[in-house]
C-alpha cells in the first residue's frame, strides 16, 4: 500500500490530496518510466549499459520525430510490461529494476541530450569512447542542426503533454565545454522551456 492508498482509506478525498497521482507499486525500471535520451542514433532510456554491458532499450530515428517517438513509447511500454510481469526481455537481470511506486500516466522527468562531442574526462561508468575533436566546419553545422532538432523534439514532447512539470533537461555523452557548437546548443536549450 502506498501513501496515497493509505490517505484514501482514511477517508480523505483525492481532490484534497496535494500532488495526487494515481499509480501502482510494482517491479519496474525508473529509467524507462521517467527518462528519455535523445542522441544522433535515436531514442533510448537506460542508465545501466555500463553495468550490464549488453543491449540497451533503443530505437533508431524513423522518418520523423512523431514516428520515432511513437515507436519509442511502444517499445518502452512493452518493456515496462515485461519487467512488471516477470517476462524475459532485454532488461531481464538488470540490477536497476526495483519494486517501487510508479504513476499510471507516464511523463518524462529527465530529457537527456547526447551531443556526442569529444570528452576528456573518461568517466569510469561510461562505456562510450569518443573521437578526437573534429577539424571540419561541417561538424559544427551538423551539431547545430542536431541542436535545432532537439529543440523541435522538446516542443513535440510538450505538445503531447509527455513532459513532467519539473522536467530536467540534461546534457550527456560528451563535454560541452569543448564543443565548438556550445553557444548554439545553450541558446537552443534556453529556448525550449
């Protein structure tokens, strides 16, 4: 029984419970439930590829953002159902799956933008290996296009009401301070919310 159920059993009406969300307690994956990762390859949501070192939940870009997002949501929902019902899937055995309370209405609380710029930090938990800083100006143009596309993707999430009120947009997969498109990136990110 979660705290909301307890309050309801005590006779308190839903309308009197601040921040009430309907949901259930089950074994699930917080990353699948609350996160979405946007990168040059497509969409994903997994915090454990470095831990498990195998496939992560992932969909490659389709013809448009809408198609890709629809496929991601379908893939995510199938994985959530498989984990919840203890059916075998690519997430089987992942140490991140935990029994917790999850809301019925799925909204992204974290949107990660993987800009894939070179990284000099070599974080111990990151399985990615980054190339040296590209020399061509075409890389800057390509990166700024991805940023504009990210801004449009955020607008799509907002239009579909898929973003939580307290969403956090996070930069991942590279070091922003050495990106030649950092001004473009930061300007575009500021315009998203």
